[in-house]
C-alpha cells in the first residue's frame, strides 16, 4: 500500500504519482471523495467535514425507504361506500403517484366493486398523515418544489395548464387531466400563459375528490352532494371488512424512487419520509417520525452517526452530511445504481440550492467497476463540473494502469 501526499491510501497498481496532484486547492471549502467499489478511498478533500447536501440527500431517503418498505412495495388507497347515507369514503396512505390516470382507474375499480349508480357526498380522509406538517426550507411560492405533502394528494398537488388561442381560455396541458374551473383564478393570478403551479394546502385537501367526482361522472355515476373532508370512523359507520376495499397502485417502490431521482421531486421524497415514519412509529405520520426513522436506519445499518437532518428532500439548509458519510450511503445504494440519472459512464444525482452545488454517484470505469464519488460545494460562484471532470480523468488513469499491469504480468 502506497501513501500519497495528503495521507491518501492508494493501491500499488494505481501509483501515487497520478493521484498526488491536488484536484482542488486546499483553501476552498469543498468536500470531495472518490473511492473504489469496495469503499477504499482513492482521493479525498475535507471528507469528514459536514456540508449542506441539497438534493443528493434523496439518495439516503431512497435507500431508507427501499430497506424499510421493500423495493416491491406498492402504495394503496382505501374506499368504502355507505349504503345508508350513499356517501363514498376515500382514505389515503401517502401514495406519491396518485396521478390522473391512476385516479381514473381507481374510479373504475370503485364502480365495478360497489356497483353504485348514485353517490351523495365524496368524503376524503387524510388523517393517516398529521395535519400539522411543515417542511423546513419550503416557501409559499407557486413553484412545484414547494408543493405541500399529504396522505391523499393528486398529481403532486400541482396543476399543468396552457392558453388555448383556439378556445380562448386556459386548458389542461395534460390530455389525461381535466382543468377544473375552480383553479382559473389561481392561474390568472400566476401571470403565466402556460406552466405548472402548486395548490394551496386547502385546495390540495379537496383536489383528489374533485378529480374522483369528475371521473365518476364521466362514467355516468350521479353525484348529488359535495366533496368534503372527513374521517373514516369504522365504529360510527359500522364498516364490515367485506365492505372495505383497497385499491393498490400499479407502481412498485423502485419505480417511484426512479421518478423521485430523475425529477428530483421534493414532494415524492418527503411523502416517502412520512410513510416510513408512520410504518416505524405509528400514525399519524409526522416529519419528526420520518426523520428519526432515517436516522435510526443510518445508525443501525450504515453505522453513521452525527447526521443532521430536518427533512428528506434536501430542501432544508439545516441538513448536514459529510462526503465520507455520503460515500457509505453510495456503497449501500450500489445495487440500485440504475435508478439514478445516467450520462455516458456516470450514474449520478445532483443537488442545487443558493450557493450550494453537489453531485454524488458512480463513475463506471473501463474495468466495468463502479467508482463512487461525492462532490459538495458550499460556496458562492463555484460549481462541481470541473471537479467531476478531474475525477473522471482519475478513474480513466486508474483503469488504464490496471490494464497495463495485467499486460506486464
């Protein structure tokens, strides 16, 4: 084993010469780690210093969810039709992908299972999650990354729209989703001609029911009442097990995680945090329970301590993690590398906040082995891209020297 300058340990076949040159000046507050597929560090800078991770934290959230729920876990939504009141009750359990296509399928399932022809009220029960959930770092903007969370949400608590010159009005930008007239005022206030805006917390409570009402009426079910928020009380309603139905999402958790990482969805990330919190500590789900579940997992399974987490998406600037801690997460996440974004030989997740740029993932070497890396830049007017290029060059040097050594042998 050769010790390079700066105390870096490098396998003999790599050679100290190529890794001894500094990738970045020691004066910069930047954290870097490059390792082999066994976690042996090939290069590091400030590896034990904690930085704001931004969205690369989503890798830890995804890993915890996969291990606690199982990669084939499917979310569900419960429903019950009360024949006495003719009210339809819907209870959510945090499904982050309850999108229009799925809601329409849910409605068909309700019709086929209950044989209903007419409904009075549609009553939504969101009590699986606490009502008092505030995600640190979230603002009150109309941006999708600030969408509120909840046990029963539709379309990520957002609406997509565009202006139709032909119809002289705003219309849905998604063929599968109706643009309900109740949102026209919000769209006008946004000042946008097209785009996506988030729903207010109160709107998000009722939106799933409004879509359910739309799709039921589309299938000739008469609705005589309103969409209301209420509680699914099995004692008061005298619900028998045979009358309680569970609609299961077609999406497995690994598919949800892939979408979470591809689109860097803060909404999906914190829905998963809340769900694993409820599974571990019971209902109602709270952010504190979810964060504690991730911390428990980090301590017991990853042997990581002293993480500082406020939520699971990376939106909060109070989150803190070191490059070395992030490396250990990447080693555990390696079997799920294909869920990350991919460009050439780089499987990665990026993170961005004001004055924060991070990137973590795996460089696939010419030896067909993964080289996990972490870059954490918490400094104004600096980026990680030039550093990443240097790490990619290092990996190329390593794999080329391995080939040369094999030839010599």
